[in-house]
C-alpha cells in the first residue's frame, strides 16, 4: 500500500510566522469591532463611541441600533459630519458581511480626520445575536437591501 500525499488547500500558502500573525491580527482589531463588544460598551454607557448607521434612511427608520445616528454612506461629507465629535471613535455599520457600505463609510470618515472602526457583521449579525433594535418595524425589517 503506497502512501499518497493529500493536497491541502489550507496550506497552499504557508501560514505566517507567529510574530507576523500577531501583528496582523492586532492590526485588524484597530480597524474592526463586533456587535457584542459594541453592545457591551453601549450597555455600560461608555462615552467614547458614536455609533453610525450607514444604510439609507428607510432602512434606518425600519430598524437600527438604539442610539445610532443615521449617516448614509453616500451623504458623508465635511458638512454632514460637522456635528460629529472629533474626540470619540465612530463605529460604522451597514447591512452585514454582504455589503461594503460601512467599509466605504469608514474610509470616508477617516479621510475627514475621524478615528473610526467598522462593526463587522452589521445590523444582520447584531440581530442574529438577539441584541436590541428600534425603529418602525424592528422585528420584521429585512436583513439586507
């Protein structure tokens, strides 16, 4: 019986050395947060965050994170962000992993000089975790545009 090597798709590209992997993953955490951590900070009343919903006004009206501000990605400008505090971290979210609205919004906000993190998973994963939402139809609002 001959031993045949089985090809690994995972190992097609060698994993990084541990120190490089640590730098990479810590770097990701500088740019991203998740629904559970955002909820925990909001629940504790942490004053260092402003949560921004980057979806359109109709989606925001139907269902959003309590206390989140509506700032659709396409409207972000120096004028529309004039009232946002510069001493807080902006947490941007959109629909979820299938949408890059919050990524585009975070890039625009950073270009305007804001410190910003993207909430991975968006409102879809916020709701999947059973976290509180508000709006005109929070329980049956669609999870995507």
